[in-house]
């Protein structure tokens, strides 16, 4: 070195030297400085070009310093590249092991093709994964601790999840310590159990694996019969060896939620049960407990799916067709395809994963009529379709589900108040009558506890009711139970000019007469008759009259109480007692046959809907005597308190609400519904049936060797859409 060089180097300061620590390297992510004489440049393509040259040099065996021997294949590589890309090789070449001094290393437990792809990845950052190679790549990447490849394999397998392979992927993930992939595969199995149980992988489960699966709370099934049938299919697949294990497996099926009719059918016809008398005895005991209405000793399944409250129809100056869903986890409302016909005073319930809208009234300017319609909504394809109609129109009907049947209780058709009850069988698409209640009930509240149907409150045409009746399906009879502390519910009308509420036709006439007298107006007898006829039977005539050119509008305001069952209790919230809206809340203890008060709601109201989710009551909307409401209050049984929930998107009363835990692609196995009458078709002609299901995004073209980010990005895109 000459003097000039020595002098130059000697004068260099530490700040002129490049960073030498990896922390400093990580910090150089851009270029520039506040001083014009001090600039740092970062060349974005340098690393890429550098690795391309390293790959080229490896291909020509230039400066390679070790040969990997895998099977009959040899891989000439650079130790530094392998050590940088794999903790396994870093430990091999830097920890003083004998391999660090060897120029040729033989590797066991990995196939040549997998090793070729891993070497290619460590030089390029690219790897191609297929359904065939993933089974070789994931074990090899796990062995060499190449986390990027492990993540890519898991992302690929997650994308491939299907009912036919989900169990295999879950087992594969467990074998190789991929806990996140295992969790996602198990979640897929739980959510798609009804499809998974029809596949070969399910039939190949061991007894222990089957029991672990069917005992899960999170199984997403429409009814427990799906789990029972899956177990029977598993046993029949190898009946000779498996039937002896049936007794132990059956204990994990929640047979308390099978219907007595189904249990009877199985005990009489199932060939597997005939080979195992202990199983028949077990089911006979379950049948006895059900018919004696004993409290189940196991809880219902709670699938790990979005928990949704669905709200349909309602009244806001006229009937509305809104259909909306509230996602409890996101605390957000979303709009769904509207009802085929706007309705208020309808009933609703979920049955086998489908939402049923029952009865109600379509009140629109100039006309109003009660409905016998029943429409069913499938959340999987977001479509409505009609079912067979009820035997009679039912407005302000009570609706509940028991033993896989849909019950429609009470209601009205014009001036006729119903005490009749009918039930719908979704498998046959037919309605059949059951025993009538002791009292007619308009705006009745209904709930089911331990296979007993309860009907509470309502309006019988003359007075509001505090009474409670209980329906016994085995005997097809109703029996009286303890009455509420306060009579609730009924129908009222409002004189728009006077802004006063009144209870029945006579009160209505008195109000109209007093209003007309005070304003020196005369009502002739014909108009009086028309008013009298219009009030109880508004579906036949207009709901307003003209008095000496002054318009008196009789606006219906649906009045009923909110009723829902929570554990052994039936809660009754709000309502109308004939003079005012109520804030009080009572609950009925089905085990002790007594009523007791609990904390009242903050806003007195009637015409609300009440539903249960996560052991909490949701009181939605309603009418407070002057205004329609969008408020939601939530009751916590543990603390006996109400708190504000997320408001409805718009105010309404007379709507229906129901909760869905299961979200399945519903197989349309029901027979086609009976053809509706021409008149019925005419009334439906203006309805909007449904929105089209979301379009599937087109498959994107990818390179033969996609990057890991492309794989993960594609999966994220699909998850969002």
C-alpha cells in the first residue's frame, strides 16, 4: 500500500464506515438525510439481483462448499445460503458439529424432489406447491425449520379444505405440529359436519376419534338427528366389528334433543339398535324423560358460527317488508332480501336452519288484509320461497317450534279472534290442527320449555288477558297455569286528529263522536256503520272516513307483549294494559308455577319483539304510545339489569325476531308447496323474491412457481369475498 492510501485510510472516521450490526442493517430502509452532504441509498433490486447471481453460481457449481446427498441425488450448495435460510443448517454448519468440516453431507428422512424445491426456495424465495408435493414439502420444511415454506404449505392446505379431506388435513397438521392449521381444519369440520359425515374419511375414524368429534358443542347441525344418523352410518360401515361399541358412542349423542316420534321410529325399525338391547333401553329411558317433560341434563349445541338475530317486517305508518340481521359479534346490522309481501303482526321462528315468516297483516294506503301466508328464508342462498298456507289468516299470531314442528297460535282474521292452533311439518309441507286454547288470544305470547308450549296474555275481543295456558303434545290438550300479575296485550286504534288511543270498536265510536261533536261536525248513520265495520275488519275497507270534508284517519297500532323462554323461565316484557304501555317485566317459573317481577325495561312499550341469545334477552323496537321505537335493550339475568344495545336501523313495531345459531347450505328436501290460488298470486305479484347470491370471483392466473405472498394473498382475498 502506498503512502497516499495509508494517509487516506488513516483519516477516515468511524462515521464514514458502513453499519456492521443486523440492527443497523434493518434500519436502512430508505435513503436520504437532512443534510445535503450526507445521503444513504437503498437499492431495491440489489438483493434480488444478488440472489439471482448466487442461484446462477450454484447451478454452475461455482464457489459451492458443500454437497448434500439425498437418496441418489446430489445438491451443490453454499453453506452460507443454507445457514441463512434454515435454522437446522445454521446449527449444522456453525455449532462445531462434524458436518461443519465435511464437504459432503448425507441427509436422511427427506425425498430428493422435496429437497430440490427447498434448495430452490432458499436461493429464490419461490416455491411451487401442489396437492401432491405438499405432502412431501411440509414434513421436509418442518424438519429443516423453514418457517416460510411451512406457512405457505399451511396456507395452501387451508385453501384446499373440503368435506372430503378436512379430517385428513387436521390429522396431517397435528402430525407436523401445525397447530393453527389443525385448529382451522377442525373448525371447518365442525361447521360442515353434515357434509363431512358423508365422506369416506369420517367412516374411517376410530372409535375414540368419533367420540371426540360428536361430543363437541360446536358441531353445526340443524338438529341432533343429524349427529345420530352420522353415528348409525359409521357403525353400518363395519357393522360386524362396530355394533358392540354403539352403547358407548350413543352416550355422546345428545339424545334428549331428539323428538319422541323419531325415537319411537328408531327403536322399532333400526337394525343396529336391535343388535344392542342396551341401546334400545337407553333410548327408551330418554323417551320416557321427554314425555314426562323433564329438564334435559345436557345443553344444546352452540356452533362456532356467526350468531345472528333476524328481524322481519313490522309497522311504521304502514306495513313494511324489511328483513335485517344483527351480528352480535360485530355489533352490526345488515340488510337482507325483503319479505315477499310487507307484513306487520307476523310471527317468526327458526326451524332446521331456516327462517319462517308466518301470517301477519299487509296494511298499505287504501287497503289492508290479514294473511295466511308462510314464507321460508334460506340463509345459505339468501332466497325466500313460499310454503303451504295456514288454514286461516292469522294476524298477531304467536309462533314457536317444538318437536321439529312449527306451531301457529291464536291471532285474528278480521273481526274473528282465534283460539285455534295449528302446526306445520316442514318435511311434508303440511299444516294440521291441534287442540284449541281455552281462550281466544290476539297478540298472544308463546314459548316452549321442556317440550311444553305456553301461551300467555293477549286480547280475546273484549278484554286483555293475564292468563297462561300450557299445551301437552302427548295428550293434545291445554291446561291452565298461574296467571300473570298484570293483564297485557290487545289491539288498539288511534284517531289521528285527536291523537288518543282506545281499546275496542265502541270506544272508537265514542271517540269519533266526541271529536265530531266538539268540532260541530255531523256523522250520518251510514258513515257510522262504515266506521264500525272498518275497525274490526280493516282488510275489506279503507281505514279512514271523511267527515264534512275533514279526514279522520283510524290508524292501527299493533299491541302485543314480548315473550321468550330462558332456561326454566318464561319472560314477559312490556305490553299494553288497556290504559298505557308497560315497562314492567314478569317471569314465570315453569318448575314452581309462580310469577315474579324482575327489573323493568327503561322505556315502556308494546308491540316489541323479544328473543334470547347467549343467555340474554333482547327487547327490540316497539311503540311507546306516541312514537315508534328503534331502541334495543338487553337483559342480563345474572345481574337482573337491562342495558342499551345496538339500535335497530329504523323504528318499527309489530315486527318478528328469531335467533339462528346454525348456518348450513340447506338441502331442499321438502315436497313442492301447493299451488297458491289466483287471488293469492295477485296479492304477491309486486313482491321482490330475493337478491342473487354473490358472484364467485374468477380464478386468477398464477405463475407455475407462485410466491408465498401470492398464495397467502389469494386466500385472504377469497376470505374477504
